[in-house]
């Protein structure tokens, strides 16, 4: 309960911060629509030439795009700003104050910064997803919707864990800002179903940077291309990743040397 | 009664990367990184009773902040036993963190872009402070630190002095029993320094909080601390009250005398300064009464004062003495700030 209150308190602070910069909302919306528009144009160009991509139809790839935009919005809204602040704290010595708070340090590091206006990406992605999966006579069953929500959550937990593991290396190397660009670069590959890539890349995008589980699998749930068993397997993998991230984080905390006074 | 802080044979070493200057060395370091073991704290043992205000002094790099950070749970000790209020700080238990506060001079913990009052509310949630207690403590701290006009301002619009007062208030909202102050008056003007000292003394008087304070400003130490711990090169070289420190390390007095006519007073002691008729002499403590009597007897004295050596000189001598603390000669003109 205290955890929920702390999360809500930081959400409130983030809202107070962002509400001071209203222009950001308009700019963010424009940016989201531009990015989406570009993606839709590319999709249309591809499907002008082919009727499917390695077994994926136009609506199914549109669903992948919707999940990609939603997940990207969540990353930009929650994960990336907190990871960036954590890395800045390590460099500048302000991480000390995080450790003196009576809140789990990993939780605190993960919720201190929200970029509220990035929620526009989540909304835009949700709209695209709804358009992709709802056709006359083909409504989404409640069980499918719940399985989708579960697989989306599992995918999000995996991506968060990968981001955290890489950011934790800051305890050893201090300057690791490049991981943000690296992960954002990889993330662009998730715009397309992982199945269309060659084997070596497919495996990398499944087990190293688990975009397959984060984006493709939730889209597959909604387009009836995957079963509940597959989602259960993804959940098991997520548990391992989350545990690994937690263990590594605690190792990093013990290693923490603080900055000069 | 159990001491609030107990440290037994604390050691802390760091592995620090180092390389030669230059691009070639930087490139080589990409493939072969050299590190050096730095011992920041060696065999430090101390006990601080509940309610004490203790000054923790030492030159830059002596190990003060490292010790403070070990005590506040930021750093794991390399070896030794550390207990604060019965807790092991490195475990960072919630109950422990709710009982301590760390205030570092010129470091910011408040939310930068929102009003001070909103930062206080966030603090209330994090520390689970009941509303009634929160309002009472907030009102007390706002009154003591004169923050009424600042509560609605974003932190980034405050001056350094205003921000430090707000930081101090935020740190005390949860009524910590142990306060770690790491150079809390750093960068503040003399008026603000005085206000901060008065506040800390009053807070200690009202709430009996145990305070461990590091500072390079001797006025902080002399005003607030009866007891000082001097640390140098990672080792404690003195632990006791200021008068004893002065007696042990700086066994001399300074005699300021204004004469009716110029005279050579070098036979009485070491001349520290001579401005025509105003002369400063340094004499051993034991001989100060005799020297004073002879000056009054043999010379037309218009004014005479006998003073203990400035605290800055005493501390500097303690630093130079180091952990083994033999007697040393008094310092020259360069002084500790």
C-alpha cells in the first residue's frame, strides 16, 4: 500500500512538473502523429507490393505497429526518464539521497521521473491497435483481451529488466549513457514482427533484447497467432529476467562508491 | 545507556581508476585499465551518546565524508562494526532510514521545478508521516527557519541560503533522531551561517537529536560542538572536548599588547606581529602569567589581552600532528578556514 502511495506521489510530482510546460504536450502530440504517419506510409508502400510478409497480413502488422507505439510510449514515459536520471545521479553524486530514503532503492530509481506527455504515444498506439484488430464480425473476446493485457505486462517487465541491467553497469563504469541510444536503436527493429527477420537476428530479438516477447507476442495474442501456453512461457522468462535484474542491482549497490564530497 | 552511534575498527578502501594524462594514455586505458587501492578510513573507533553534537574535523581527503556515508548507510564498510541506534547502517532497513537524516551542503534533494510545499508533501508520503505530525513539524520548522514566504516558490527560484533552509526543513520533517551534517553551511554568507547554527542548536535543545557535523568553518565547530573528533589520513588523531584539544596540541597563549612607545619584546616570547606599538606575542601557556606581569611592570602598557590560540591554528596543528599526535610547532601564517 505504501508502495502505491509513493508511486502516486511521484506521479503527482511529475504532473506538477509537466503542467508547467504545456507546450510540451502539443509538441509531443505532433511528434507522435508524425512518427505514426511515417510508419503507416511505409506499411502502405510495402503492402502495395505484397499481400503478406512471411505470413503476416496488413492488419496483423498494423497490430504489431500499434503495440510497438504503445510500448514505446511507456518506455519513453516511465523507463527511459528514470534510467537517465539514475545515470545522471551516479555521475553527479546525487544518488546518495536515494539511498537515504526509506523506500526500496530500485523502486525509487524506477518511479522518480515520469514524462506524462509521452502518454500521447500510448493513446495513439492503442487507437491503431484497436483499428487493426476490430473488424465487423471479428470482435475481440474478453479472454483474449485479458491475455493480451497479461502478455503486454510481461513484455514490459522484460524490457524494464533489460534497461535496468544495462543501467546498473553505471555502478562500475559510471558513464553508460550510450545504452539509451543502443536500446532505442534495437527498439526500432520491433516495429516489424520478429518472425520476418533472419534466424540469428530473430534469436537476438527474443532472448537478448526481448522485443519478440514485448511486441510481437502481444500482437500475436490479439491476432490469434499464439496460444496461452506461449504467453505462460514468456511469463516464466520474464520472472527469470526480473530476478536477474534485481540480483544485479543489489550487487551494484554493494559496489557503489559514491561521488566525491 | 546504549550510545546512539558506535563504530569499532572501521576500515573503508576504494578501488580508484587512474591513468596518465594525454590521448595515448586514454586510448591505452580502454584496453588495460589501472586501478589503485585507496584507503579512506583506517581503524576508526568512536562512540557518540544520544543528544550529543560532535564536530568531525579533518583536512580535505581525511575520511570525514566517507565515515559519514558509512554511518548513513550509503557505503558498505570494508571491515569493522558500525551501529547507529542499534541498526547496521549498510543493511538500510526502513526503520533505520526513518530515524536518520543526511544533509549535505550545496547538494539538492528537493524537487527542482515545483514549490517547496509540494516537495514537503512528497517527503511526507515517503516517510509515512501522519498528517497531524506532519503539519505540526512543518509549522515548527517553517517558523524556526522563516520559510513562510518561500513555501510557494519553486526551488530553482530560491537563493542558495533559502534553498539550504528549505533543505534543512525537509530533512527534519520526519523527526530523525540522528542527523549527519556534511558541511551544511558550505557557500552560505556569514549571516545565513549564523542562522543555521542557531537553528541546529535550538533543534538539538528541543528534540535531543544526536548530531554529527563536518565543517571547515571553525565558527560552526566552536559554536555548536563541545566535543570534536579530528581525523587525518583516515585515522582518528583526537577525540575529546575543544579545551583539551587546545591544551594538548597548542600549549601556548597569544598576548596582544599595545604600548605607549615602541619596544623590543622578543625576549618575552615569539613575536607574531608587530605594528609599531601594537605587538602580538606567542608564549608557552605555563609562562603566560609571568610574562604578562613583567610586561605590565617593565613597559608602558596601554592595552593587553591574553587569548587562547585561534581554533583554526589548533585544528591545523592537530592535522599536522596526525594520528600519533606528538607536540608540533605552531603554524605559520596560512590558516585553516
